[in-house]
C-alpha cells in the first residue's frame, strides 16, 4: 500500500490503534475488548452525521447481519420483559453485540488500512503464545488458561492463527512470512493449553480452505498450510505438548461413560450434561425456560436420581446449541444460529468481489470457528469472547463494504 495515501494525524493513529488493539489485547489483558468496544462506539457517535450516508448504500448487503443481531437483542428483551423470572442483566451481551456495529461504521467512515488489523492479529498471536507457553513450560501449569480459562484461551489462539492464514493474502512476497509465523504461533498457543475440542475448527477450516484453496496462491502459502498440519500431527508424538495424553484421555473417557463406570471425566461430564439438558428441553421446547426454572428442574432431577449430582456444579451445558435450546427453545436456537449464518453468507458473497478475498475469508473462518468451538463449549458464555466475535465480525464487514465503495480501489490492498 502507498503510505502517502495516509495522513498520520492523531485521529488516524487513534483509529488504527483501535483496530490493532482489538486482536492484540484480547488474550493478554482483561480490559482490551471492552476498551476497544467503547472506542469504536465513541468514534461512531462522533461521526454520526457521516455514518448514515456511508452506510445507506450498503444496507441491502448488510441487512441480514443487522437483522440477525437485532433479533438476538429483541428476543432477550422479550424474555426479560415477559418471563416471570426475567433478568435485565441478560440484555448485556446482545445489546453490546448490536452496539458492536459501531466498529463497522468506524471502518466505513474513517477508511483505515487493513494492515492495522493484520498486524494486530500477528502481534496478538505472538503475545498470546508467549504468555501461555510461559505458564505451561516455565510455571509448570498443566492446563494454562492465561487470564481466562484454558478452553476459551486455546480456542481464541487457534482462531487468531486461522485469521493470520487469511491475512497472508494481503502480504506480498517475502512479507507473507509474518502472518505465516502468526498462524503457527496461534497453533502453538492452542496446543499449549491442552484444548482438544477446538481442534474441530481445524477440520471445518480445512474443508473451507479446500473449497477456496485457489486464493492461497503461491508456494509459500501452500507450504504454510502443510507446515501447520504437520505441526498439529507431530504434537501427538511430542510428550511435552500433552496432546497425546489428552487425546488418549478423551477416548478413555468415552469408554468409561459407555461402560457405566466413573463419569466425572471431561467427556463424561459433557455427555451427562447434554443428556440432562434433553429432559429440560422436552418440557419447554419452543421458548425454553428461565435460569431459576432450569436450576429447579436440575435439582429435582438430581434428587430423584435421574441425573448425577455434579451437573449442579456447572454454570452452562458445554454446548452452544444445547444452551440455546434449554434457555431459548427452538426460537432461541434459530435466532442464535442466524448470528452465525447471516455473517457467513455475507462473507461468502464477498469472495466473488475483486480485492476482498482476505477479509472475506477471515470472516468465514471467524464464524465457522465460533460454531465449531460451540460444539464442545459455550464459547459465547463470557462477555469477552462474545464481544470479540461481534467486534471482529463487524470490523471485517466494514473492510468488505469499504472495498466496494465508489472510488475505492478495486484491487486488494497489499502490505509490503
């Protein structure tokens, strides 16, 4: 990209710092995501006169995404208002996810370089990997989780690695080594946490990359994909990674559950939670049940011997779809799925546009990864992970839309 096109005034530095800081700060601070979300909102409000005309030409393209996130909030409002046990605090996540659209408006109005996001991902992957490696191999923690927990940390590390892989499309020549190293750092960081469930995202991503493998042009990018796969496979044979032990433990957990032996294992707990949740879902399949109501049902099932006592120790059901069915019913599940499917469809359509392969592929990897993570964990449980999804999604949407604006260059912005 021609740097002469950018005026490095205070506003430009602030906007690029916001975009850089979102992926860089998410794993190494407790305040990063919240700080960036407030920053994007302030910028959007400051430029509100310019934001509306900037967004109007794109409403048709982005309508599905906005409707999906809006319905997610509307359903939460309805539950809080009309449920006997409704809680106002349940509005926080869906409201903040909708307000994350301010990130899209910021990109549309201020037109920052995609370079800021890619370098933020690279730096974030390096910092996150270094932090978790220190906890694992210096402090000796068996399942390190940074400032959150091992599962969410491992999932987000893997996600950042996958997004770095998409970022290589915006780097020319030897400069592609930087996002390549970021992708490897993300994979190493995920392995260090000992997380297994998140690896499902790799399988789904491989299918996606096989479909759009032509965009990973060049021997370096294809070599990177093969190197990452080799690293993942080799981790099984390296005792220090703990991958083999974790996989063998998972297989043994399933055998124990099937044989009716000790069920208080990582896999056994999940299966028992899902089995118990099915009984709760059967009683209110359409709209779900409130948090106090579900708690009362679980206590009754434990007391009657229908479920194991340890189900009362967990805050959620370790599966996003099950979680939505329990508390939102079929309606809640469909609305939640829309917040993943609508952005995925949007990014899929952008793949046909010239110059948008990098943000479009990153957007598809983002939504697909969060769906994959949710198969064995409630990845949207914490505000941090839910907001990171929403902000990253809207930032990538903004870059896709700004690339389609009249007067914008048709070719990809290449980072030298």
